[in-house]
C-alpha cells in the first residue's frame, strides 16, 4: 500500500522531534575520506587545450564519507563514537585533526601503513566564463580491504562502543573498511547487544547487510540490485519491497534525488517529496540524511518521523554550496509553517526547472496569474479552480514596477513581497513567481504549463495563442464580482 507523506507529522510533532536529536548517542563505522575544495575564478580558456584556467583563491578541507556523517551528527548535538581506518599520509593526518576537533565525538581512527586515505578534490570556479560550480573532481583512493589485523581491532573497538550507544550506523562507500565479512560481524554484534542498525550501502551488493533495521539505497543501485525499474512512485515502491523481502531488512529507504525519498517497511510504502526548491550542490546530501535518520531512531522517534526529518535535512543541504551540515536551528526554521510557505516563492528560472521536473514525473502542471493587490476571496476562488485543473500549480504575481506601469503611480497597495507571501500561504499554491516581464505571455512560454486558467475572455484568448505552440489547454474561470475591477 502506497500513501502520501503529507500530513503524517505536523510542525509541532516535527519540532519536538528535532529538539530530541541532541540526546542521541550513535556509533558510526565506515569509510572516512577527506573532501578538499579548491575555489578560484575563471576568466579565460587555456591556450594549450580547450579547458578553463582556474586561478586559485582559496582552499577548504572537510570530513567526507562516514566522517561527514559524524560531522552532521555533531552539528545536531549528538554524542558519537567513530571507528574507521585511514592511511599514514597527509590527508589522513588532516582528517584525524578535523574529526578529533569536533565536540562530542570520540574518534578511533586506526592507521594502516602504506594505505592511501581517500581524498576527493573538487575544483569550484567563478568568473565571467563559469559561474559557481565544479569544473572538475580529482579522486585519490585505495579500495582494497583493510589489513585483517586492523579489521579485527576495529571490530573489537566497535563492540565495546556499542555499550554506550543505541544505534549503529554503517557507512559503506566501498573503500575497503566494510569489506568482506566485517558488516555481518558488526550486525551480529549489534543485534546481540539489542542495538538498531542503519546501513548506507553504495553499490548494488546488499547481501552482506542482511537483517539490518534500515538500509539506505540510491534509486539507481536499487534498480541494479533488483533488475526492476525505479522511475516513478509505484515502481520504486515495488522494487524496494522486493529488496526488503530478499534480505530481511526492517525497512528500505530509497533516495531519489530530485524526486525525494521513498520508505518501504512492514506497513507499506510512503513517499516524501523533495523539500528543496533549488539545488546548488548534492555533495554530502546522503550523509546528512543518514545522520539525521540515525539520530532520530537513537532518541526513540518513529521510523517515519525520523525519515521525514532526514528528508527535510537533505533538502536544506542541497541548497548550500559544498559539503554542508544541518543544525537544530536550520531544521526548526525549515519546518515552521511560515518557512514552509516562503520556500514556495522562487525565481522564474527555478520555476522553469521545477515545472520541467514535474512533467517528467507525469504531473499535470498549471498556471494562473494576477496582481492580487490585495488578495481577495475572489482571487482565492480563482486559484482553487486552477488547482482543481492540475496536479501542481504555479501562480504568477505582477511585480511592483509592472503593476505601477499598468495601474498608475498609486499602485501597488501592497508590495510584491507581501503579495507573494500571502499567495504562498495558500495550500492550493505550489509555487509563486514574481513576474517582471513586459508581457504575461512570456511567463507562460517559459513555464510551458499543461493548463492555464484565466479570468477574462481577452486574457484567455491571449494565452491560447501561446499555448497552441505545445497543445496546452486554456480554461476560463468562474469569476466572483469582488475582483472584477482588479
């Protein structure tokens, strides 16, 4: 049985859950790595080859992989025991200092001689030619299983640490720490100690994690493991159910990128839409979700509530540049009703990307617009009609300058920010865009909605001329008299 996540937990319940995360005591075992960011500006193309020339201006090193899970747990205020293996090199030393310097973290960073610490270097460019994104990533790593003696010592330390923690997180980036029989031995020890186990498995080999309480799986890995399609809510739920039964998992949490997350457990499947309107950087998103989920379970939250918080946390970090973390204050701000509404207000460019994403998901997109100066019952009636004609509704609100040109210097009565916020507070509205174009048809052409709802025959006819370009539909709303003169 598949259901929607909407309404499963209101903001009061979510806020209470967030405030409990700082009480979590978690053991993390997995592949630690160092994320290095090299920032610079790009103003020209190399004369030697058709590649940009990066003039380096700043460098930043952050914990990555399982170490980033630890960093996120620390940001939430949780107490963490961390067990991993690094190389005897500069990157390993830097990583040890970064992890050990975090409050509330007890690190056990075992060193293996002649081993390379995984290092991911991202080159981020800004300038006239390239704007604020990665132009290259260089990886240095050793994926061989760790030395058997170190694996035995790591297992002993982890077993001892289980006594002081309530949840075990296994973060397997396939870099050798959780190779061979190690996951099975850790899971058996955790179950014997009465500890819950959450595993984030990269790749399609889930057999070594049989019996864990929750396994995280990327949609592409789930498809490879089951041989089943994972495009759309129904197919991904079916594939997750098969994987869950095959390996006796308590639950499977599928991370689906821009489509959010799907949780399949004994009660069925529930879908959590993506919480972020704009994606700047996906690096570390899964680590943040894993940390939040683990902290939630460690403090006694239900699996579905903990998953909802993990999804919200993931939505926060993708809106930041670089490997970011989420703190209690970030989560509380994101789940407040006002913050949720304000996240609906986006730029034209973001609205265009989101409507395209909705179409790929099979949703019927709709659009209506107006001055809404001020918002009246008749406007709400119009928006409700538009909402009934589609699955996702975008509302355009005329910008102050546009409204002044159309209505005179006495307008607007309310600023575009106020009008947009009031529209965003309506449940029927999915996105709000402040329209600054000279002609309303420009917005329609950019969004390419399936249906447009207008209030007058003249507006309907103007929109129809544009919508014919892609066989869209234009509907004439039943108008109430209080907006006839707006």
